[in-house]
């Protein structure tokens, strides 16, 4: 997965004839970096939350089955 920094650092060679408008490319990349940075950070936060939840599930599943339960369960 590309990092936001890799997107921001991406350079394009200028074409000799009929090339793209570099100002438009720069503007697009700036917008892309902003959106991608937000998604990148959100993804990292969600992965961290998921790890915490998986650890809690593992903790609950690995507890002895008779702990905290009465015989009527």
C-alpha cells in the first residue's frame, strides 16, 4: 500500500509535445494526498481497535469455563 508521503513525492516527467498540465496534476495529487492521508490514518486506527477486540475475545474464550458462572447456566 502506498503511503501518503509516497503519493506526495511522486514526480512525473514532462512530455515534450502534448503533455499534461502540471498544475492540474499537482492540484489533483494534493487532493488525493489529503483524502488518502485521512483514510490511511482511519485504517490504522481501525486495525488497532480490532487488535484490542481480538485480544479481549481471546481472553474471554481462554478463561476456564466454570469461572463466574453458576450451575444453572
